[in-house]
C-alpha cells in the first residue's frame, strides 16, 4: 500500500468506521474517501454503482452495517437481514467490478453456532444452529463473508473477512433500547449516580460470559490486515480454504455481572444491582479464540478497565457538550 492510495471507508461515522478512519489518518494515509448516509445510501444498487465508477477506490473497508443489541436484533429482524444483505451485495460486487485491490469485510462473532465449543475457533462456522435472537443479522454476515470467499476463489479478488468480538468505544450507541451492553450499562449506571437511585436493573442473570474489544484496538487490527494479510495466506492457513475469515478479540472472557462492577467503579456509583431474570441472557458462554490473528503477529493492547474508563470519559464529554 502507498500513503496516497485511495481508501474508501464505508460507515466512517460509526463506532468501528470512525476508529478505523482515525487509525488510517494517524498512520499517514492521505486519501481517505467517505460518504454520509445522506450522501450515499449503500442499500441503493444504482447509487453504489455510480459511486464506485466515479471514485475508483484502491482499497475498501466495509464498516457500514445495521447493528444493535439483543432486543433490536430480535424485534427488527427483517430490517437487519434486508439492509445488511443489500449493503454487502452492493459494496462487495462493485469492489470486484472496479478492481479494488483489497476489501476488508467486517462481520461479527454472532455468526457462530449458539453451542460452539469454547473459545470459539474459526472452524466452528456452520457447524450448528445459531442463537435465534440475532439469527437474521448473523445469516446476513455469513452471506457477506462467504460472498468475499467466493469472489476470491472465482475471480481472484483479495477480500478479507474479520470477525470482531463485542466492540465498544467512542461513537458507540447509547440508546438503551438498541445499544450493546457496555454503553447501555454506562448510561444506566451514570444516570443512577446522578439521580441518586439506590439500584440499577440489569437484564438477565448477569452470568453470561463475553469478551469485549475496544474499538481503537479493532481499528489497529483492521489496518494491520489491510497492510499485511492476503487471501492467499489465509487459504493456506492449516490448508483450510473453507474458513478463511479471522477472529479479532482479546481471547479473555468476563461475566456481565463482573463487567457491571468494573463500570460501577469507573463511574463511582455506590448503589446496588438488581438482575431481571425475565429478560434473555442470550448465549451463556461466548469467548473468541484469537490464535489465528495472533499467528499473523497482531495482539490486542487495551485492557477492559482502561477501555471502559476511556469510553466513560468520552460519554461525559458528549452529554456535557
């Protein structure tokens, strides 16, 4: 790659895209192409086709997606499968048509079966039923990564699929109804502190175990893959052309209860927690194996305690602006 290479970041305002944009800038890349949703609707086939023909990017990072937490995934099932399939189909196909040198496709570890052996390795893909609450989103992401793999095999493209674990960081979604667990807990616990509430309700039992990755860490992994990893290397990894995607995470799990305790300490809240066991837990244990990305030379750097502290300070700046 050259520092003047034209790089299109789809979804540059979101949690992941904004972190990748910042990482590329700090790495010296000078020709970053971005469009807001109002400027380019990625679900519109003709608009995406015209954009690629006009801009001719050298590299593409597909960070645009419709995302949400357990409730949003379960309630807006049609929106999640339709919009994500449309975005992926349009961007991936037009990247092929316009000879993009490399595309980074971002998936999610929810692509893996609900009862995958732990920690989850890449070869767990399509070995069992998915978690039903987020099945439409997961199926869309599986389709996207298999589309990348298929274009690589048929057309010789260099499209790389990264599967991040649960991400959090600046520009996260803090809407309680649609957010993921860390921003939701930060907002709930902060508001309880300000309102001097004696307790905070947490959905589920607090027992599910997850791993969480700070968005700047993932951005570092995405740029690392853009600069250093090619499909030919992935296809030869353990002689496995079927599972060429790469998990990105810390490899370390924590229970939702212990996560809440970390946030409680960072926020300096002195109340208690009540667990609403009528709400779903989702998969009880889900931790991502990261030996594959580690074997290429990348490792996560930001601890959960530090990441939560950074995000809380970012959140305070937003609400006090």
